[in-house]
């Protein structure tokens, strides 16, 4: 699992706040948009998301947590423009990583 952390987004919808993307294998198998309709599978988001999923970009989960801890207290940030929380099997939340 790789995660991309962008300290200041250039996304017009989010504005210049920190954002993350998680690799595709974080998407739960129960997601109704997984097979079709996922906006992250289109446009510029798709290219970035594919590179993260292939391991060409991104950082590990522990490094992401360190980046988040380094953000100024009270700052607004957006988790997962694409992707989801870590799971053990794409069904069950990985509580060790998110607690």
C-alpha cells in the first residue's frame, strides 16, 4: 500500500490544502463504484492514482502518519481524494493502522 501526500494541493475543488491519495488496493470490494463509475478512474486523478498503485509514487503508511503529525495544529486537510483506509483483506478495516 502506497499513499501520496501533497502538502499544498493545486486542485481547484479542494484549494491549497494538504491532500492524500491511497493506492487502489485500499478500495473495499463492496464499493458500488469499484467496477464502474469511480471518478478516480478518469482524468488527471487516474494518472496519479495509477502511478501510486504501481508504486512509482507515494510513501508508506507510517511516513504518512508522520507527515500528518507535522501539520500545524488545527489545519484542515483532505484524506483520500482517491482510495480508502487500509484494510486487511479489502473487506475488514486494518485497526492496527488506523487506531
